[in-house]
C-alpha cells in the first residue's frame, strides 16, 4: 500500500531556481496538505486543498503556489527559490472533515 | 506566544521508566487534540487522539485540561522503541486545515 507518495526525496537548488514537488495519494482522500518543518518551529501549513478544485492558503504561503491536479495529486511549486525555503516538506492527506493526517515521507530541500 | 508550546527536551530516560510530556495551547476555542509521533527523519504518524475524559491505549495515556489549556501524554514502562519526537497537535475548528503542530518533544529511551 503506497499511501502518500512524494517526489523527490532530496533536492538542492540555487537561489532563484524553480521546482515543483509532486505528491500523490491512493487512499481516495478528499483533502490534501503541504507542510514545511524547520528546527524548533514544528510543522507549518503552507497550503491545503479541502477537496478537488479548491485550494487555500495556510500559515506560510508566501513564495509558493499549489495545484490540485485531480483528486489524487497535489503539487507544490517554488517559482524562485530562496535560502529561507530550505526545509523539509511534507505532503499529507485526510478524509474531508477528518483530522487524522497521512503523511508522505518528506522532501529535504536545500536552497544555496 | 506560540499557539502550541511543548518542552523540546530531550528527555533521556532508562528503559522501564514512566515519562510525561505536557503541551499548552493558547486558543481556548480549540476543538480537538492529538499526539503524533515522529521518528528521526521520518514522517509524523498519529499516535492517539485526546478526549476530555482522558484516554488510554496500552502504555500510553492522554489527558486534556481545558480550563488550564494543556494536554499531557504519559508513557509507562518505556521501551527503546518509544524513542522518537512526540508532537502535540491542536485543531482550532474541526477542520484538517486548521491543525496546529507544536515543535515536538524529543524522547530518548536508553538501555
């Protein structure tokens, strides 16, 4: 059972480069999320999608864009990467209205 | 002030010890509460929900004190495999998008 799959697992970017983090879930969940995790900060919500066709900003959306491509896939795009975006990124999904999140294995991103 | 605060630890305890973690939250309107577990460099996983009446799952007991706005997690008879970071999570309005994570408390159980 794949659950939530994120790619890539590791990425190094130079300042100003762009990239897209991919996320797919096979649990037929309606809601999907992107978090970032930094030391001493806990997980912070970047964007979420309560259902296919909708997206909403979370706590730290600046510098990111998202696309809910279909029910399975939710991508996160960095248009012009900055060193402050160095972090571990987690995608997650849940049933609508449910609070148990299923996380992907994370993407470690370094921006030099 | 952070919305959810935890003592980051680390808590270093011997096998068999009982250890307790506390977590405080600032929003009195928060609706539901959880503990997640995160192993080193892995994704968080739900450990247990926290109910007003308190709840127990094997060696783990979670308590909620709404008046004082804190949540606790008690681990009895600690195992080496309990070593992980424990994340306190608060939901402000019963929607997944409003989950607020604490920074986590690191537990290290030694032989």
